[in-house]
C-alpha cells in the first residue's frame, strides 16, 4: 500500500490549508473525510444557480493581511459586508448595536441621547443587583443587563442567547458575555476587521483549489479502520473531536449542534437580506439565511435556510465547543495527552476545542505548517 508523509483527517478548512502547504513543501498527503464532500462546515452547494451555505452562514473576515492575501491568492473574494438584521416580534433592528439600532428602539438621533438612555438602564440594573446584595454579575442575564440595559437585553440578547445555548440566561455563566459591543455611529458593518468578503463561486471552490494535486477520499471514516489508516503515514493531522480520538478516556467534552431546514422559494427575494436573526425565545430557530444575497444574486428563485440550535449527543455533528470552566478543565486533560504525541497534530475547532472563526483556522493552520516544514513565511 502507498505510504504518505501525512494522513489528514478532515477535509475542512484547517486540513485543506495544511495539505496545500504540505504539497508546497513536497510532502505527500492523504486527506480523508467521513462526509461525502470536501469543505467541512464551509461547504457550499449550487441550488437553482445559488451557492448555498449547507452548514450555516460563513462570512470571511480578518484584520490579518497575511491571511487575507493568502486566501485571495487561491481564489477571488467579493465585497460582501455582513450587515445582519434582528427581528423581535414585528420589530426590525440593525446589527451590530449602533445608532440605527438605537433610533429604531427609542427614536434617539444623537450619540449623546443614546448614551444617556443606555447609561440610565445600566444604572437601574446595577442598583437592582446591589439592592439584592449582589456586587458582581452572577449569571449571563445580570452581566448583559449591566452592559447594555433592559431594552437591548430583552429584545436582542436574551431569547437569541438562550436558544443558542439551550439554557435560560440565569443558568448561564456571566463570563460567556465579557462585552457587548455598542457603537455610537450609524454603521451596520458587523465586523470591525479591515478585510471581509466571500469567495466568488462559494467556499467549495476555495477548498477544491487548496486540495489540487492532493489525494482525497470522502465518505471515509477514520475510526472505521484506525489502525489501517495510521499505518499509511508517518504523521496524522487530526481535525475531529479530541475526546473521541482518545476514546473519551476522561469523559465527553460538551459541544453544541445545529439543525438546518433549507427551502427553495418561487420568489426572487424573501427577506431582502442575507441574514435575519430571530431573537424572541418562542421562535425555535435563531436565524434565516437567504443565500443569494451573499453574492448579490438576481436569480428568479431564492433559497432560504432556517437554523436551529440543538443539544449535542454522540452521533450528532458537533459545530462548536462549550468553553465553560468545566469543559475547559476537562479539555486540559486531553491537551496534556496531545502535547505528548510526536506523530499526531491536532487542529481546528474540534481538535483544539476552541471557537475559531475561519480566519483563525487559516492562521492556525499556516502557523502549524510553518513550524512543521521549517518555513518562515508559508
């Protein structure tokens, strides 16, 4: 059987960037993925001429010019700017929290009017806590109220966050929300990063280019023949769940999962925006994505996806880690095992148990490749 320098478990962004850099360093790789396609969670598929984000909205953004130049050297990116809306009952608000949001909520016009309103509500929240003998926020609700006040919290934070985490705000730790960015300017650009966009033609094209010249096997589960796959290479790059890799030796880490309902509609436009968040708790999905708006499409039909948060159990797809104190302590035990490995490299959200955005995944993979192949500038 063929031998490879690296077996890469996972054809997502981390594994694909590492494979691309390995190829440049004249290393041989075999990339496997249990899904029937490449791309991992950034996979896009064409439906009705629209590039549909199969596993939720993905907007590439970064302040790191090296990362931006790197991905743009692979494929071209468009000028998409993330400007989501929030819908609370029949009210619509711009995100992130900015002067448009405050005008929609209170009718204020100037930054000083908005600051006064928010400060007034923050004082009320803090005074209430003190009257109950509480000096520091004990949970997410108290933390958020002390940061932005009652109106923003109740309409735009509470229900959405509770749906995301599957627990009431009073049951969630305060540190989950360390800050809630409030901007006193009329600017709906969600990200502060200097660079932002989406690959022209979708993310699958980006991953396909990264994997050019690399052997890839999809629909292939590493754990179905672990010993056999390990025997094929000198080293393994593992981007799956680190606790599964170690057969849950110390117990299960917690993850959150997602469920998607995608629908083709016989209308050119459903909601007029790529992303609309539904912030009231009673609506079970957190947002509706209208994919054509990511690439300024003018197709006669449209495709929408409703995104539902879900508890994770074995067999489900894990989408992001639950980085609370309990899980962070458990992860450290697995990390200690990983640090002793000399033939296994762990990467990505699941392998490193961190909530990475896409630019952080690319940056992490490039840094790892730089160390692995002795390159100063991968």
